[in-house]
C-alpha cells in the first residue's frame, strides 16, 4: 500500500517542472532582440549636390567660356568706367537721371569650327535685386572718346578683340557685377556664363 502512494505525486511534480521550463524558455526567446530583417529595412540613397553657380571673379581675371560644343573663348573684363564721357557735340545726351558707362573687355578665340560671332548682346550689368541692364542698342562709333567693341564681328581662331561696350545706367547707382552669357549655335543662352565683381 505504501509503495503505490507516492508515484502519482511524483508524476505531478515532474509534469509541473516540464511545463515551467517550457514557459521560461518561450518568454526568454521572445524577450531577446531579433536580428533585423534585411529585406524589409529601407535602403540608403545617396544624392549628388547640385552644382553651384560660377562665382564672380575680380576685374582683370580671365575665364574660359564655351559657345557650343566645338567653340571656346577666353574672356576678360579689364575695367568699368562710370561715367563714360562722350565726345563734345557727338551723339545724344543720356536720359534724365542717367549717365553713360562702359566696359573694357577682351575676348580671345581659342577654337571654333569656322568663325566666332562677337557682339554686345552677351553682356549685362547686374544690380541689387538681380536687375540687369543690357548694352545700348543705338550708338555711333564716334560718340565716345574710346573705341567701341565691335558688334556682330566674325573672328577666327587664334585672334583677340579688345574694346569698350557702352551702357546707359542710373546716375546714382553702381552695378554689383558684370554678366557674360555666351550664345550657343541655336542662339539660346548657354549655361554657366562667367561674371566679374565690380
């Protein structure tokens, strides 16, 4: 009688120990951090910063400009003069509150498939608030005491041209910089034109 009584109690305690160990193992496995699922993690993307606009250079410095895929010139602004004095008795006076001004520029054609067309329309004076003034449209070569830069002149590779470009500007203001935008083969402004600080 005494030999058969403890066996059921031993069986119960053994079952409880097995259930407790299984429960502990399950809780421990759920509490431990799992490695991240690589397939669901977001991919890192690299971005290339946009190119910065070309910084203006000082007067007298030469920059390289392109005019179409096969043309290249070296451009220099040597001086800015305000006012630009007209010859006595020549031309017409500037408008009220305005004076004439001029840029002394030089362009050397390094390479071109045929000839390079040089003129005034590529140039501008830039003021505060990004206001820009273009060169004069109607002017005679004998208006000023300086020689004027040629308008629509054809220049071959290896040649340089230097002269003045006239502007009519506000008398009490001075531009911040000079802008130069070379024209490509279709007549549209090319990107990345240089500038000079004034």
